[in-house]
C-alpha cells in the first residue's frame, strides 16, 4: 500500500502505519477476492478460497484489529473497529451472494457499488406477505415442471429445475423496469427454462404448451403457418402487470439452438424500441425499453458472439443504456465439465474485459437472488451500463429429459437427486420462521398442481370436439409502389445534400468529387452508385421513411464512393448533410460498425423486426465478410418467417464481383443465399446500374409486403460510366427484374438465334467483348437483375421477343458449383421449349471462389467473355 494512501487520521508511528496498511489490504482482499471464498454452490462444493483473505499472516490479531478504527478504512459495513467490521465484511463478500466490481475502471462506479454492497440496501428483508408470494411463485415454477415431467415423460422440455429462481428474478427485473419508466422489456434466452418463462413471465396459457406436447400445431384449422419450430424455440409477447398495477410489454425473442446469438438480436430490438424516428433527428431514450439476456454458463464462456455483443454495449450506434445479463449456471455444459469448457475460474469472467459488474448468487438463496436483481437494476438506472448476474445452480435432469446425466457426471447426479428444490428449501425456511405451517405450504403446492391437472383435462376435452370449417381468407394482391421521384424534387434534394455551413471545410479533393454531383444531374447524366443511393435516401426521408444504415466503414464507404459523413479538413469535426435536410419527416442514422459481422448483423436484424416503419441497412466491407454472420443469415433472416412468422425490411449490401482481388474479396457467396431462398422468404438482387439500385432501395422501403433484401453491390461499377444513370432514369423509371438487350431486340429480334443471360458485373465484360463483333453476329445479352423471387414472367416476355432463338447460355463469373447457375439452371429449363438448348459458360467447379493471381484472373475472365459471345 503506498504511504500516501494511508489515512493521516491514525497515529503515524511505524507500527501503526504497518497495521493500517495491513487493515487496508485485508479490506481490499475481501472486495477483490471475496467471491473465491463465497458459498455459491447449492450442491455444497467447497469454495476455492484465497490466502489473502486471512488476516493472521498480516499480523492482524483480534487485539490489533480492535485498535484499528473502521472509519478511515472507508467500509460501509457496521462496526467501529476492524474487529467488528471484518466479520460483517466477510459475510457481505463471502456468503451466498458475492461481487466482482474492483476491475471497473470508473472510480465513481466502483465507489458507488462498494457503498451499495456494504451498506446492504439492496438486501432489505421481505415482509411476510412478500415471502409467501415468493413461495407461491416458486410453487408455480416447480409444479409446472413436475407436471410436464409426469404427463409427458421423456419429451424434451429443458427443465428450469435447479435455477427455479430465474422466474421470480425476472418478476423483479420487470417490476423495477416499469418503476424506472420502461414501456417494454425484451428478453432473450436459450432452451433451459424457456417454457416456464413463457407461461409465468409472458402469461402464455398452459393449454398452448400442452397442445405442443400433444402434437397440435398452433393456428387455425387448415391454416398454413409455415414449417414452425420446436416448442422451446418459440418467442412470445405479453402484458405483465407489476405489483404496483402498471402494465408493461414483455417480449421474448424467438431463438434457435444457436444459443447465444439472440443476445445481439435482443439489444437491437431494444434499441429500436428506445428510438423515436419520426423527426429529422433520431431521439434515443434508454429508459423506454430494457434488454435482458439469459445465458448458459458453458455458452457464455464458449461462444464468440458473446464477446462481439458485449463490445457493442457502449458504442454510439448500438448502446441500449445497459443490458441485464443473467447466466443460468448449471455448472456443466451438455455433458462437459466446467474444467473442460473454459479457461477461467467463473463462467462470467469474460464480462470483466468490458468493465461490467458481476454479481454471483447461490440459486438456493431465494432472497439473495432478488437482492442481486435490485442492485443490478439500481446500477443500470444510475450508470446506463451492462450488469451481469451469475445465478449458480444445477440441472436436475440431463441436458434434456431423455438424457441420463449419471453416465458422465455420476457424483454430481447423486448429489442433485438428494438435494431439495428451491421451493422446498424456502418453504422450510418460512415454516421455521412461523410464516406458514408445513401443512399450509404443502397445501399451496397441491392446489397449484391440481390446477394444472384441470387445465390439461379441459384442453383434452376441447380438442376432441369437432371445429367448424372457416372460410379461406381472400388473397390480397398489391402492386409494387411507384418509385420514381419528380425531377424538381431530386434537384432540390441534391442541392440540399451539397450545402455545407460556411465554416465547414470539405477536403479539397473530395469537394471536387462531390461538386460533380451537380453537373451529373444535367442531361448528360453520369449519376453514379453513391450519388443515386444518396438521392434514394433523401427522397425517402422527405416521404417520412426513417433510415438506419450501419456496417463496416459505411460512413465513407469501403471504396470511397459514399461520403455520407464529412470530416472538416481543418479541425476534424463531422457533418452529415443527410441529417440536415429541411424537409425531412423522419430520422437518418448512420454508424460505422465495429469489425463484427455476427453480433452487428444480429443487432440490425433485431432492430429491423421491431421497427417495421424503418428501412434498416447493413453493409459488409467486402461481400465475403458475410461468412462471419452465417448463423444470423441461416437461422434468423432466411428461416425466421417460416419458423416463427417473423420478417422485416432488413437490407444487406454485399460487395460482389470478380476483379482479380483473389479468393477473399470476390464472392459474397451468392449461391448460399439462393439455396436459402424459398416460400417467398427473402429478396435477392444483383443490379447493373445506379438507377436500378435507386429504384430497388425505394421499392424495398415502400413495399407493404416486408421481406429482407440481399443486394449484391458492385465495386468497379461504382464509378463505371456505363453503369451510371441519368436524372430521367430516376424521375421516370422503375426497377426492372430483367433487362433486355435493347439493341438486339430493336434491330434484329426476329433473327437472333442465340442469347446470353447473365447477372451483375459480368454483363459489362460481355458487352465489351460483344463490341468487338459485327452486330449481326453477336448474341442478345440479357441481364437478370432480380434473382429471387425468380422473375419467370418477365423472362418469358423477353424471350418471346426472340422467336428464332435456339440456344440460351447462362454466363457467370463464379465457378459452376457457386454463383447462380445451380439455382437458375433448373428454373430456366422448366420455362424453355424443348427445342431451345440451355448451356453454361463460366468457371469450372472450384473449391475456392477465385484465382489468387491477377494474371490468372484476367486470362479466365477473357475466356468466359469470349466463349459466351461466340
């Protein structure tokens, strides 16, 4: 201990100073390492302990400690001397609740937490009515699980037993959130305990759960509700009435078996609920919604998405004012012991790297569990930051109810079998205190169980009755919205986007590029990709459509084509003219994301599902970066509609195109998205002009039928003159799913015997090659701009304009086993007459998407174009 840190109020003899230093060391040891000696395991394992907690080696005998006043040590526990304070300090930090807060960098937060922990304000005792109510809640939790176990023996349900206190803890979280002004609590959790939370926290009727165990698919008779999902993946939304009578919305996010990925989705949804978008500037109120994520112990330590999500917590574009993290700690993975699943002492240790306070609590101490919630919510309200509760319990059955846990953890399994439940322990405590008799406590349990029996009997009676058939709903057909914007409006918006304050200095080189956007609005055109995108965004804002745009380097654009956020060349201040449009009726958010795909995309998915009024876009630095977010794409974006009935306008911008940049930055894995496309679940486009992109973005924002959109955006085409558009293209055009070869169709449509169909950037390689041929020898080159939904009608109409065609070639840059060929080929064959041959030209089957050497790329690219044009 530095001498300067020793209080000057004590007598400054050398012996006294040493004793005070030792006293301060023992206080610090309990604050820092007390959790190592805490009684946190309900199964009774001995805590690890720490020698630093022992006062004797420091010379601190009872006599010495009796002479050291506690005041200068700045402890908030009662006691005038260290001898009186130390037992209370040990009880505070080494009991059934323990704390890790000394790693937090903020002095203010550390001191506040110490004061709250040691004064014990969050551990206030419950009165008799509150204790009986808590017992009743534990009775509901346990009786439900035991009823399911008996009625549906062997069926998977991922029982909550062993961490039963989760439900009362959520009650306390929601109560306090409502008192603190929240209108919604957003929950995310994996399987364990999910059914219990659905019925007791969200108010889902018991009979709906019984129906799923009985194999009755939800929804009306004969109604197509998609493929659905297993019962312990479903989410729900309900109204929770707090103890004070307030009603608050509680939403449990749908979650697949990829356990921890829902955390980012929950944060995104909460952020959307916290944000007011119907104004030129977005207003973010973190008190409006509370995100709560329930983790598994093995998954929290083992899944990298947890780190990515925690990293979002304090970032400007992602902060939610603090997420409550709660680890339901079973002390085991599926069958894997903690020693084999993490390299840290606690499952929660990852959170230390993000300055998150950690509260460990024994899942058998019901009132300590509620105390942990109170402190967490008090901290979140004061500091608007994440906090984590490590609820240490056990798992009464195997990983699921069909497993035998004794195969792999025989000793633990035996201890669990002999261990009373949290309900039994708390009932015994109430009986011992005289709050209830043993007969009253058992009677309450029996009544709850009987209620479940009656509910099930009523359900079985109801499903045995025939139900009248209902008329099929009338199919509603809606046309695509108009996406053209009149010329004067576009010119006016363009001028506003190029208006800078007099004291703002745009980089001279960039200013010349941006000023060019005035001349390209003229008759000669030249509106490039970034310019068209800005006009699309600005026009949507003027129509009242909020926009949130995030991703890797989106403010400038990976390829320096966008420049939505400008940096003053003199002082570095920033300016976003998109956020200063005089006529904007909605907000525009733009944020560079951290270098994350998995959590960042999960966040935007959650935001988009909760903000149906907004256009939410996420852009990858390069298209192949989407590889890092494949779980979000597969399990949420693509399958969410069919599994859970959840969809959105989420739009992914993925740079794609073969330009000699090697295997890593050529392909956005078009084939993967096409493999996932079915039942109208997503939209996939690969545009070739800035105007097409303009109309596509506006159509996505204005369409009533929401679906995620994946846009394979260009790199070299961003500034290619041939890919630029004119003001007329934006003011009078629309998005074309397929674009015909106008020259071939107009001059010799009846004589064309060969056509080449392609998608995306390869079109410009093909027409460059075609320009080398006499016009009467070259084939028609047709562009498919929309890949899914497959534009069958438009293709048939265009091909009908070539009555002499005998051969249709699909041409692509990607290898044959990648790209769109395996998707488009069978569909083309189905619509072509038998006398028209269908062929493929592109790269052969490859294990890697592209060549690593630029020369090899050039040779292959030239071959593809040459063979396709013929």
